C-alpha cells in the first residue's frame, strides 16, 4: 500500500508503535522509495496535520490518534476502501468467522474457468497495484474480515455477491460485544441492491440471521440435497466451503462440472488442515488457523474417532471451551494442552466423564507437546495442531505457530 501511495504522488509517512528492529524486514521491502518513518512511537501532530490517514484495519476505529485526526478534519480510510473505490470490476466478497479464506480461494479457482479473476483482501497481497490491469469485464474476489467491514461501513458499500460462511463469537477483545461483532459482519450485506446476491450458509443459524439487512436476493447453501465435490482437502467443513464457493460461482454462470474441474487439484491453504509431514504411517496436520473452539472441533471431526492426537490451547480470548472439551473427550485419542489456556482446558477434560475419554497431557509449550506426540503416535494416527485459541501468548501470530509445528513435525527443530 505504501508503495502504491508513493506511485500516486503522495508524500508518505509510515508510523508504527512497534520496535524499529521488529519492523526491519518490512521497511527493507520499501527501500528506494521516498518515505518518511516514525517507528517505535506515534505523534498526534502526524495525524492531525495529514491530508489523509490510511489505517491498518487491526487498529480500532476509536484509537485516540485516529479520533484526533477526525477531529482535525482529516479523513481516515483503509487500503481495502481505497481499492474498492477505484475498482472497475464487479466484486464478490466473502466473510465469516471461519471458512472465509478457503471459500475465497475455491471461489477464485471456480471463476477462473470463465473470467479473468483477481483474489485479494484479507487473503494474499493488496490488489491496489493491480488496478491498472483490472478491467470492467474481470471479476474480483475479496476476503473481508470483520475489521475491514467495520471500516467500510461509512462508505455505504456492499459487494455484488456476498458470501457468509460460518459465524461464531470471535474478536470480542476488539469488538467488545457479540452484537457489535455481528453488526460489523452485516456490512457485507447492508448496502446491497436488489440486483445483488447474498449467499448464506443455511447450516449456520447465526449466518442466516445476518441476512435480515440489505436488499439483495438470498441464496442458501449447505450439504443437504447437494451434489458433493471430490476434494483433496479433508473435512465436512471443507465440503461446506466448496458448496458456498459454488453457490456464489453459480450466480456468475459457473456450472457444477466446471467448478469440480477447477478445484480438483486444490490442496488447501497454509495453516488450514495442511498436511505438513508423514512418517511411519503418522500424518501431521497444521490447522493453526483454528483460533476458536468451533474450528478445532471441525478439524477433529475431519478424521476417524480415536485416531487424533490434538494439540490445543493458547492465548485466552475468553471464549467458551465446554463444547470443544466435550468433543475432545468423546472423539480424540489424546489431547496435548499448551499455552495460557492449557491448564484450564486440561482441568475441564480431566473433570469430564472418563468412560472412553481421551488421554490428557499438560505440556506447557509446543515443543514439549510434539515430543510427547511422537512418543505416543502409532501408524494410522493423526497429530493435529488445531488449538481452538489464538497464538499471542507464545507466538507472534498463528502463521508462526504453524511454521514451528511444521518444523517440529519434520524434525527441523
């Protein structure tokens, strides 16, 4: 985004509270560009004297520096809004608590059978630099997070085709309440016109309830009475993701056979039930993206009962763990508990009914969990990192957690 702004002739100041050393790699990618930097701190005058502030969606809109900018009459926008306001092509948007990245990727593959298709937003890199190449007859697919959608509300914009995958409580540390989180998600539908389409997961009541706004035609998708796709990625939830992608692609006249051919070779995205290693009949799956309990249960359900050695726990987002623990007790072979929530989860598992229950290990950290997993796994077992919690207690993000897991699985750490 900074590069694009410079190319448009803007004088750019990049400001970030993070330590300059932590940002060194990012700054290095902008070498040679006429950019000023304010790293390790923010200064209010930088915000109030600017012509435009482009905020990261990760920064809450009520941040005091952004408030100061608005009070000084400075407009605040985001990268995704800059793109949408300039994009000549029709846009299909995908949101949800989980499933949105895979659905976005599958939808992009399906649409490429007939259209020049660009995929971006919360998945991949910014499409701003591609604007000159994006023509009105092309299609754009954007993964839209609740943070992005919250910032888009003042623009009074919703995509031509909007997909809502699966909704559950998440990011309450940012949105504060569940209604505010849901309201941010509604922005993907709120400003649709009668000629637009809302594609909704009929198996998720919370997603169906969101369809009470906007004027778009509602199309429901699910697994019942639908022809199943042949997929290389495991899990009922991924079949559901494929059905959601197809429901949106069908709006753009993509047929079932075209869709099947388009996704036949799709092996999944990194950190989403990604097979990272196999040794002596034991498979290691990285599902580090599973940062809510419901996602961890969906991953567990992707494999036969009593074959999964599942690593759970992490940063405490104050989400209810009861249903996840019940599923682990009933269907996992063993549960390896790590991180800030590890002790709480272990306590809940050990206090559950013990008839046929999974073995529970208090591991503390991921390397310890992987050491134990290698000791107890036998041929036919799955070692699954699907924590049901965020990563911020022991890792920078879920990507780093997944990469460490993969390295440990391969014996590289």
